[in-house]
C-alpha cells in the first residue's frame, strides 16, 4: 500500500465584523443572484439575524423565499423536505441563517437541487450554486467545511455527506448574531469547538493514510498536518481562555466574539485534518436518543445536542488514544491549563482527560452518558452505530476495534 505524501488546505472565505450581516444582499447582488432560498429554523425565524438578512435582500432588490422548517439536529427526512423546497423553487443562490443544523441543511439542498438524485446516492457533483452561511452559534464551524451531518433515521445514527464542493462560498461571522444564544447552547456549541480542535490535532498524521489514485480523490479529512495544526491549536488556546467566560456571562462581548472566531479556526483545522473517535462515537449517541430534552434548547423533540454527545465521550477516548501520540495530548492538556512540566508520556491521557472533566464540571454538564438516558445494556447498539463511521474513526491515531469501542462506551456511560 502506497502512503500519502501530500496535503492541501481548502476552506470558505470568511468575513468577520459587527453587523456584517447587512452586507449579504450586496454580496448576492454582486453574484448576480436572482432568486434566493433563505434557510433557518422556526425559532430563529422570529429573531434579529433573520430579520437583518431579509432586510438586506429587500434593500438590494433580490427576490427570496424563506424556508423556516430546518430541524435542530436534522434528519434524512428534514433534509429531503428542504431539498424538495429548493428543487421546486428554482433558486440560484442560498443563505443559511442559524447553527450547523441550518448550514448543513443548506449544503444538502444546494447539492441535490443542483444535481438531482435519489437521496444517499453518490453524486458526482460539479460546481454548486453560491451559498452564504450566517452562523448564529459558535460551535460547528460548518461555515468553513464541506461536510453536512444528519441523523439517518432507519439506523438511528448520524452520518454525513462530505465533499469540498459543499463548502459555503462565504461565511459571515457577525458577533451580534450570537447574542440570542442561551448559555446552555453556548456551552454545547463550545464543546464542539473544543473537541474539533483536539481531535484534529491528535488525528492520524496525513502521511500515514493511503495515497489516493489521483489528486481529485484526496478526501476532505486528510489527517493531521502542519497547516491544520496551526488553526487547531489557536482555536484551542481561545477556547481555553474564552469558553467559560462566554457561557457564564452572555454579556461578555469579547468572549462571544473570540468563541465565534475559534469555531471557524477549528473548522479550518478539522475541515482539512478531520476528527476521529469522539465524533464517530457521538453519532449513535445522538441518533438513539429516547426522551432527553436539554435545558435551554428551544426544540419540540428529544435531542442530545451534538457538542454534548461528542464531549461526553472525549475523556475516555483521549485516555485511550494518548499512547499513540502522547506529546500531542500533552500539548493540548497544557493549553487547557495543566502543568505538564513533570509529566510522563504514559500519563498524557489521564492528564488531558482530567482537564476536560474539570471544564465539564465547571459548566455543569451531565455526568456521563448515563445522565442522558444510556446504560450498559445500550453498549452493543452504540458500538454497532459507531462501526460504520469509518470516514472519521479511521483517523484515530490508535485503531479501535469492536471490543475497544465497547470499553470506551462503558467508561463514557460511567462519567466521572
């Protein structure tokens, strides 16, 4: 098997600044857009970020239709609803106003309305229509990536569509748009940034992956590499400094701004390096939810917020993966405030997991998967839901087989 010898950086254009949402209409006018699909969720449809986008479109004479039925933690069913709306509407551009759920839904709507196909069929896509992403959370980094995540209801597990062409044309980072974010949403979103940064930095190095037959087949998730490392570590530094502040004081404008930028920084990092076991294990945790309804999330159905489903697995995972690259796990732990001056390589996983647990306890996160409805009897199903997630699990620096995953879930259920 020939191993990879190259890596590349791909990302969306990003614009940051207070009130830059007002520029969306001008951008679409420059793109010669004639009819725009605006996507959002039912709660945000009533709030200022959507109103500002709509005002900007009207001021610039751009016809649009509002799709306000995005599902928080989208499913294949909700994706199809948006795809049908996009296909029937004859749109030549898209604007997504919301968190990762909305941005990912817009990516799918853009793809399948531009290149019609049965859902889940491989689409050999060419160029897509312009998509402007206006995030209202500080977590997924979806405004920078070519990945769209959804719950596949027949399997009760998350999966994703991944291709560089799915990346938004432009990401609008407006700190004013996160002002309405409840503290619990800020926490869950921030945990996603935190895990994105650590997972991409500790992912299997790019030069240990199989080489593709031709450059066009090089995947979006390439493994850790020198460019992604820069973005991932800077994101982690800002999370360490600003996450707790942003959650505990929603009026801390500096912390909200920095967390929004950290989400995009981590998005560039993991959007090119990839994530691994915490995310792979999170997908069945979200998909198999029974009746957990998190405080602070305005939803009408049970959900495990994505960032929560990821971070509850993370301490167990990093105890497991640290032996593969203890130096990188110690770098992450030190950035998060651990004293590693006398640390031994064999202690790296324990040190990093303890720092993570300290943050989770400070922000009053449920204690382990048991607190969101899972028990030991669920472990076989959780493992089965993780095994198909090879797009990410193969990037673990330490391979995990079925028995390894079972042990990791057992630790994650117990919590701390």
